[in-house]
């Protein structure tokens, strides 16, 4: 009896050991199963790359150098593609690469506009010298201004008077017209202009010659008149108009002298 009883107890102990809860496994496999069972995402660790201070400095320096070189190349290309001299503008004009407001051809002459001034090139007869002539208005701007008479006769003299009415009301535009005529007469025609007045009625005319359209004396008379025109009577050329129309009439005479129109 005692032997049997001891065996029975031994079975109970074995049975008790067989039903004991297994010890919880803490391996990675068990952790994954627990995470999936609870529908929780697995923890992901991001790999952080640390760049040393010296390496960062070299990278930034390289980027700055590349950008600086690119800037220099861009500026150089823009300069090469942009006209620099008047001849550059005329070459582009002859190739038809300028807008009509920047340049056009007129009776074989190239006219280009630079900084609100029109320029053309011409060669005087019996001379190899090429002049860059500047005018305030191009030929298309002054086509409506009539011109009558032998305007070239005045160029046979070595000087001329440029006279005006001192009690007129439009002195600023008279001065512009006189300046345009004087500059071109001296530069191209080697003709000396002298300022004069038609009457001695102001302080400005006290020390000036008093000259009108006197026969035999070369005179350019800048006359204030509502109708712009250029007329020649003997040795007197009357350039007339008001405001900028007077300046246009003076430029019309210049372009006639240059045989542009």
C-alpha cells in the first residue's frame, strides 16, 4: 500500500508540472508576435549620419565657388551678346536684328537709336573719313517738314550767323535747334557758327551782332511759327516751327545737308 500511494503522489507531481504556465520567452521572435498581436507598429530606428565640421566647410565652399563661376560666365555671355559700340549697333541694324524703334535703314543709311539720340554713319565726298553723325530726330520723324530752295549754297561759306528774335516766347526750343545746327556745322562741315539777334531789345543781345535775312550774308534764321518748314531765300535759310517742331525742322535741314533725304 505504501508503495502504491507513493507512486500516485509522484503522478500528481508530474501532472502538476505538465500544466504549469510556460515561462515567458523574451526573444525577438516573441516580441514580434506580441507586437503583431496588439496591432502596434514595430519601432524603427533612423540612422543619423553625422558630418564633421571640416567636411561641411569644404562642401559649402565648393558650392559657393561653383555659383560664383556660373555668375561670371553668365555676365560674360550677356556682354558678348549686347552691342557695345556704335559700329556694333549698325552691324546689328544691317543684319535686321534691331527693333524698328531701335534702328532702321533709310535711303541706304543705317540709323540706330542709343540713349534717345539717333546716329548714322556717312562719308563726305572726296574724303575717306567716316563720321558718326548724331541727330535728335531720325528721317522718319521729319518727313512731314517741307524744305524748299538751295540749302547747300550756305555750305560754300566758312562761317554763318544763327539768328533769332530775342523777344520770342519759346527760347528753350530755339536754343535746342541752335545747338543741333551748331554742333553738326562745326563737327562735319568745318563751318563756324556765330550767335546773333534780329534786334537789339534785350540784355542778351547787347554784345551780339544784329543780323536778319540780309542778302549776301550767310544766315540761319530760327523763326517761331506755327507751321514747321525750311525755306531758302538767297543766302538766308529760315528754319521755322514752335516747340519741338522747330527742333524737327532744324534736324530736317541737317539730314538734307547729309543727303539722307
